[in-house]
C-alpha cells in the first residue's frame, strides 16, 4: 500500500533524477600532476582556462609539491618558537636591560617610600 509520498526512498539533497540535465554540463577540466619531496603524487583538477599554480600542497603529507617529478620544491623552513623574552633580547643589550631594571626598581622604591609615610 502506498502512502502518496513521492520522494520516498530518495536521499535528501539529491535533487531530481535528471540532475545533470538541470545543472548543465560541467566546465572542461584538466588534471595536473604535482610531486612532493616524499614522492607523493597529487592530481588536482582545474578548469581548462584557469591559471594552474606552480606549486600545490601535498594532500598526504602537507609538503609543497611541484610539477617536476625529479626536482620537487624543498620543504618550507619553519622558525623555532621564540619567547617574548627572546625577542626583547634581540632588540636590547644586557646594559640596556640593566638600565631599565634599575630605573624600574628606583621608581618602585620611591612609591613604597611615599606610601609608607601616609
């Protein structure tokens, strides 16, 4: 016995049975091969009239991949983590640091001396 539900048995979002006819034809595509330093091959598809980039990220390991199989691009060099203190030490000498510390301690002592008098 049917209950009159016309979409019974279809997936949600699947559209009509003749979906390709309604959506039209897809643009002509080309597949481009890229190779990473680990030897992985990546084959993304691009529209024929689209700009094809020189490098692409490998989907398996994340390294940059190039179009030349024998000469893939080198992995990106990552800088090690630097703390705030390391960046300050790059900008200031030890003498500058001691001068700033002495000034801060002098101001702190002045404030404590005044606040104790009240």
